[in-house]
C-alpha cells in the first residue's frame, strides 16, 4: 500500500486564481519539494498534512501564480535602488537640489548616480546643462539617467573623466549635445551615455553582489518569482557569473532568463546558452535595439515627427544588418527580442522576423517586440500571422507626459499608442513587464494601467478602448511570460506538476475597486517551493 507523501507547504484561500479560468475560486494547494503536488478542496488536501507541514490559510486574499516580469534590467535596477530617484522633481533647480542633498548624505560614493529626471514634467520643459550641476558638485562625477534612460545629464567632472571635449565625435547611434560654441552641454543621447557609464559602472564584484542581493529581495517582496534580464545599452554592469554563484549558493530566489546581446557573434551566444542552462538561470534568447524613444525623438518613425517635419529618426543599425542577424540567430534556434518603439522600428522588426521565416522555414520561434508604443494599424495583425510576442509595459503610458508625447507624434498616431487590446484582439500573445528600473518593479503599477489606461494626469484614460480585462492582464504577467520563454509547461499557471512559484496578495483583486489595485501588496511569496518573502515576518524583523 502506497503511503501518501506529506506536503511541505499548504496554501488555501477562497480566492485562488489558477490562470486556467477567468475568475478565482476556493481551493487549497499542496507543495512537495519544489512542485505543486495537488490542488483541490481543503478536504481533498487533508491527506497531505503531516507533522512538519506548514499550513497557511488566507480567507479571501488572492493566491495566484508568481509574477514573471518579461523585460527588466537586474543590475541596473539594483543600482537604481541605491541611487537618487528624481521623478518627483518639477524643475532643473529642484532636481539639482535633490542631487546635492543625496551627495551630502553619501559622501563616500565616488559617483553620484540618479534616475528618472523628466524635463517634460518641468516648468519650462527645457533640457538642463552641466553648469547647474557644477555649481553644487564639481569634485565628484555625476551621471543622471532620464526617465526612459535613453539620454543622460552629467556634470563637467564626468565629462573630464570620460575625456569628452568639444573635439569628441558622436558615437554610431546617438550624439553628444553641444552648445553654440561647440562645447558639450552635459546632455548625452543614446550610445553617447556609454562613454560616461563605462567609468561609472566600473564596480567591484562585491558591489555587484550587493546590487543583485538587493534586487532579489525587492523582487520577492512584490511576488516576482521569474524575470527576463535584457541586454541594455551598457552591459558592463551585468555579470552572469555572479548570478551563477548565487544559484550555486542557494541565494537565487527568482528564476532568471538571460537575453544577452544580438550582435552577429553567434559563437559567443551559443557558448553562453550552453553554460547557462538550468531551471533557475538560463539563456533564453538574444536582444537588441532598433530605435530609441519618442521623448527625445529617436524613435524610428514611418512619417516625420509632428513637431519636426524634417525628422523621422533612424534605426540603430542598417536594416540589412538587422535582418541578417535575425536570420542567422533564428537558424541557430535563438528567440530574438527587439526594442522597437516607433512604427518604422516595429515594422522593421516584423520584416526581419518574416525574412527569417522565409530563409529558415516557419518554426515555433516566439520572437518578440519590446514596448510597441506607436504602431501602424497595418502591422497589428502581423504579430499573430508571424507568431511574434507583444512585450509591453502599460505603466509607461502613465510615466510619459501625455501632452508632450502627443505633440511629438500627433493625434492620429497617438490613437494607437500602447495598443494592448488591439494587439490582443488580433491574436497576438501578450506578455507584461516593467522595464525596471524605468518603471517600478511592483506589478500592480502595470496591472492598474492595463485595466484603466490612466495617463500622466492621474485621472484621465488614454485610449480607453485599449484597456484589457483584469484576468487577461494577470495572465499576460504570468502565463504569457512563461510562454514567451518556452516554459508554459512548468510555469505561469497553478497546476499539478508545475513548479511552485506562487504569490499571495493582501486582497482579492477581482472584488475591489480598480483604484485599490495600486494599494495591493504581496504578503507571501513562494519561489521553487520555498517561502522567500513573508510580510508578517518581514514586519517583525523591521
């Protein structure tokens, strides 16, 4: 006679959202080792209770699959958590004062690093200069990333360290802004930022371990159990070996899917894929940029910008190069992800994926386009036709100052800004994420904006017809992301046999007003069958 193996953990609630239906229902979940052993009524699960079983009962609080952030930047996010956040500043002067206050409180930091300043929200909307920073700090370098991190603001000391002068030429993509006298203003656009970041990001392994540790704690506190770490414009911060070290030491409390650079060097990519191939840490594809962002007019557009009829911007690489890279990577079985925000960039990405299908044959590639902020209506059905994932961050529509955004692209194009519902309706598979540190790691920000479309005003809906349902938003943040990383058979829903990555929220999202979504918090996070965050214990420790 077989003896029933006892559960390590049992979770139960009157509101369990498995992701297999559109509504939660009462259930209990038994976890053995790192997998879901059973799901049923409390009576059904009784036989799994043993002497050492941890039992957690949650009334009407929502139990659901752990969140899988489909697009973020781990080490950059860890750095942002330890830097000055400038989002609330409403003028250049206020921003400078916040930087000065931070520098005074952190006298030993060799670099003063900040994130999320947004001139579009300032009183005069004008770009700042190095001189205002120089007036408060001249002996330490300053590197301040804009809200979207596609341009930066630095002081003279940072320019000096990077050896940027009036004679320094622009990089292959982006530029060093200069004044009428030819002197650098302190604004560095796109790849020009790397000239300074290469120095600012020259961190020790100890520093990088601390960034990763801080990020993992942060992720667990929000119920994020899987993440996709995307290649960024500067990859100097990333250290996959440290992530491997954490895995070997049992410190990796979230699954990490790596997406290193797509640059034509497939031998290196294949070596990385071979070396990082575990349940917790694996290379899942390759990523590259096609364009920039709308805010600084580097998003690649089919028609000229509405506020500058001479400008459409250009792709970061020649279109033929992009298509060649994709065809070659696709042939080697890689899933490719492209940052593409403007309608021309999105079209080029789709063309590249279509070209790969013609060259290599149709396969289950699950290529993806990231952000998809401004799309031409003709390209919406191509996602389903080509099997391309739509990777989106609805929270960014609220970060963006709407009036400035619309002034750049015009009313007509803005009707298809962040077109979640249109893409979903046309059959595209959605996956949601934060692009952290561009947006906070808290999934509730994305869920709230996906179902409300509340814009930068905090009260008005932007393209309300592009809302998606709460159920669809949660599925896109769990099963959609699992599908995009070829892991839907083991992640993304609560089913017997799947890996036990689970979050418990402090309220039932399906029973509260939409505005309460933003107040919702994770109270328990289970990753790989282990409790990695318990709010009650965390509160006691604090």
